[in-house]
């Protein structure tokens, strides 16, 4: 049996499309689709699907954030494989079966899906989202070839049930921590580039910085907890050559150099927030409205 777990908050406008994208997958296994949300507006939409589809279940969480909702899901889910996703994204048809195929290898503990940007590439921030998802795809493919460890994408990934039973409620990057916990137990993480998940990324600079601070800051938090450097300024700087291969014209080269300098500024902000200001979970984990 498979458990599909979607965490959401105030996503009544997007949760329907997310649910439908899973229902349209021709899933080989029996499955349950559990949607966790603290707000009535989102849960009401989910309940409208529950009336039509017995697999869909609306579950109210305590509103303490995504890590707390995942901990509740880990306790409730009945599936041998847990598929984790968000309420503001949607997946391609047959994406799930591609994920499940990887688990035929018993050494595989998790499989990451492939985020794809739906933003307009002809805008600067849209171009950035396409560039960064391209680089992430490239790096995961290379990691598989050379046997290097990498982390799952929180937008869409699957894990064996029981490998992770809880995470700290203050976790900023749950996908990074779950990936670390699975590696630590001796399991491998696979990548399924065919398992596409479509994502709307920030369309304004303020939201972009908030999201990237939350993501990169989360990996710095994991480093402090585990003493393992999964993602850092020094590691990211080695990818500049790959980034410079992506632009196709002068405008894109200009946008690319802007992105490189902005990422440098971003790491500076992360250092200030975590090491000097020592901001807590509630101040760093902020809702990114333009991705909804």
C-alpha cells in the first residue's frame, strides 16, 4: 500500500489541482491520499474530494508548521511507501509509478522527484527559477552516476515508511533532514527525473529572498545539528561554471551574473540571521505568498 501525504496551509486555491494530479496518476498499488492542513478553507476543499473518492482524507493538524504536520502523518500513514508533497504544486501523469519503480532495489530508502518551474522564463525571476531547477536536475543526475550523496526535493519525494518517524518541529528544511537521516541508516537515495512536479516559484525579489533564506538557512541548521555540511556557500560556489553554461543571450547572461551576486548576498544574510541575530523558527519560516 502507498500513502500519499500532502501538507498544506491556506491553499484552498491550489489544493484541488494538487489532489487531482495525484488522482489522475494510474497508480499500480492500493493507496490512501492524506491531506494535512490546519485551516478550514483548505480542509473544506479536501472534504469535497473525500465525498467522491474514498482514498482522499482530510486531516486537521495543529497549525504548528510543516514539520509538526509531517510527524502526525508519520504516525497515521499506513503505506509501505510514503509519498510527500505540498498543497501548492502538482505532478505529471505517471510520476508516481516512476518513483515506485526505484524501490524495487531494497537498498533504496528514498527517491526524489524532479521539480519543474512553471514561471515565465522571459522575466528575470522566472529565468532564475528555470536556471536553478536545471542545475538541480543536472547535479542529481551526476550524483547518481558518480555515487555521490544528495538530498531529496521537498516538493515531491518518497521514502520507505519507518525510516523516519519524527523530526524536530523547528526544522527549516525537512527534506534535507529526512535525506540525512536516511543516508545515516545506510540507505541510498535515488532520483527519478521522469517524476516531474510543477512548481510556481516567487515572482518578486522580496519573496525570493525569503524563500532562499529559509531553504539555505535550513541546511545551515542541519549542519549545526549533525556536523555534516550538506549545503554551504563554499559548495555552492563550485557550481558557478555550470550556471554560466545555461544562458543563451546577453539578457540571460546579465540576469545570471545578477543571480550569482545575489546568492553571495543571500549567504551573508543567512550568516547574520542564524549566527548573529539567532532568529528562531517562526521568524525564518515565513509564508511565501507569490508561490500560491
